[in-house]
C-alpha cells in the first residue's frame, strides 16, 4: 500500500490520483457533516485516525523479501462508514510520506485508492454481509478488518501489474507475481489484524457503548421497567 515515491509512471500516478480524488472530497464532506451534527464524535474520529496511522506505520519484513504493514482502516470503516475513512486514510498516508518516507507524494493517489478507498469499502461490505447473515458484532468486525487489510494489498498488486506488465505474460502474469509477493504473504497479517479489531471492539462495547449505539453499531439497551408494588 506504500508504493514508493516516483515508482509509478507519471500517467499511472496521475490516473490513480484522479480516481481517488472524488472519494477524498466526498470523505471531507462526510467528516465535516459528522463533526457538525455530532460534536461528541470528534474524539472517536481522532482515535480512528490515530489507530490507522500507528498500525499502518508498523513495517514488518516479508518472507518474499519485501515488507508488509497492517492497515488499520477496518475499524474506522465500521464505525463511521467508508467515506470518512477516504479522508482519514489519505491524511494518514500524507503524513507518513512526509514524516516516515513511507510511500510518496507522486504515488499518494494510488496509495490512497488502495488504502483509503478500496480497503474500507471492502471491509465495510464484509461487515454488512456478515451482519445481514445473522453474525454477531465481533465475527462481523473480524471479517471487516481482515478483508480491509487484504483488499488493500490486492489492489496494490493490480496497480503494480498495470504499471509493469510482464514481458511475456502481460498484465495477468505480472499480477500473479505481485499477488505472490504482497497479497499472499498478507493473509496471516490480515488474520492478526482481524483479531486485533475484535479486541478493540470488545473494549469499545464496554467503555463507549452509548457512542456505538448512536452510530448504529449496537442496538440500544432495553430500558428497565419498574413493577407495581
């Protein structure tokens, strides 16, 4: 998800920037609306952004010789819906490019599309499908967080394959190679991130239940009724 500065051809970098821009603009409006209508959610929004920044900044060596990162976008997508994460995720990538040399400015659009757009939408889709199928909150959160992580790296693999097709097998052959380098080795990390998401939401259900009820994550607790004497 952190394609390095200058790594993509200029045309590809520009195209991915154009593709990501509408989602980021929509996300900015969604954040402004959320803060304006629910000022109390500001703290949780900040926590979602900080969680994404810290988790996605962790750099782990990969058995393929590359490196892997958790993404951290799944919890925010479940809490505030994917449009909000389009902005938060892009801001996270911008600061990581400037402060940590993870990714870059020319590749910000491509990284944002994979990390802040596709990942959150895939995770949120998994969450909604799981809940609609009758799954409890925590299994649905696990599916959301794990798939948001994995979908990000699958998208990055597609972006790289389009930019650097194999000389003999073209884009399809390059995609298989990039998936083997990035997405396949990401599976255990996605599972671990899913479990971390479950722990996070267990803590939230204990310490921030009113906020989860307001966001529609949990049903309101039944009001106790007093019996007659």
